[in-house]
C-alpha cells in the first residue's frame, strides 16, 4: 500500500524505519514517500506561510506550494487525499479498516502553524480526519498514527503471531488481560484457568474479562 506524505517537517517520518512498519517498507509491502512542501514554494525564501486575512494569531499555510506539491505527487488524483485536522471525522478502528481498503493508497497532508488556507481543502482534499480532541503543533504525528493503525491491516505487515482478530475493538470490546511466564511473579499468580489447557474454559474466562473491563472503563462501548 502506498502512503504519500506532504509536510514541511519531513524529519518527523524517520521513525517509519523502526519496528514492523520499517520491516514492511524494506520488504516492499508498504511504499512510503515523503515530500517537502517547501520544495514547491516559488518564493525566493521558500516561504510556505503568510499572515491570516482578517487578522488574529499565528500564520496560515499558503495555497500554492501545497496545491502544487499535491498535483506533482498525485497528478491523476489516484490517491485518497486526507487532511489531518481536529475538525475531521474522528479516527476509530472502523475508519482504520475502511482506509486500509483504499487500493491506490493514501495521500496525507500535514498542516502546521494555525492551519492551512481553506481553498486547499476545497480544491484538493477528499476527507478530513482527526486523531482525537486535542490540539497539536502540526499534522505530522496524526499522519504517523494513521499510517501505523492502517498498516496493521495491510497483508504481510503483521506476522502470524500478531493478529487483528482478538485485540481491543476488533469485537467492540476492550481486551482481556495477558500473561506470560513466570507463573508467579513477586507473589502475583497467573490465573489458574489459563494454565489448565481447557480451551473452552479459557475462551469463556477471556470473554468475561473483556466484558468486565469494558463495563468498568468504557461503558459507552457497550451501547
Ligand atoms: C490534529 C488532531 C491537530 C491543529 C495542527 C492546529 C496545527 C493541529 N490533527 N488530529 N494546527 N488532533 N492538528 O491537532 O489531526
């Protein structure tokens, strides 16, 4: 799957060389490209921002470098073009799964400063997505969060021992607790049932635990 990232801070995306995502990129399962919007500025100082019409605090990303960069990396509009912003649709597991089905891949536009000129959204953007109700300094971390969550659904990214089937949200519930060796650690014992080898009883215990923790911490998920 292709991820085409547009940003004025390309260094943020160095972390994509790490972990399962980095491995998938090296294997060619994921194709990530990072473009510096500044390279498309026609200004002699390569400026990408300007003062807001109407006044007020902060700077606004100017349309031309952004629109030119988008048109250069996706000339035939084959990619689903996403702008990361707190005004967008909130990223939930269901939306993550939908995004992973985009055959051609995703273009992710990261805005910095106060925001971007609204006409960039009017002209180029297919969907605005938010990673949550808080304000960051830029859209780079949201883009990394989205890539990480979506990549897990791309065939070949997770190994056979990791799965999207039994984790939190896959069944609408929070996950049951996990344990590994030793059977006793600082006096705390692994629940007996998990050591019983009785797969029916283990499945029942895990379901009960999932329901218990969801009721306690996220009762909103049960409705
Ligand atoms: C988010 C968010 C965000 C908003 C970018 C202020 C700089 C900042 N983007 N989900 N301008 N939350 N963006 O906080 O996506």
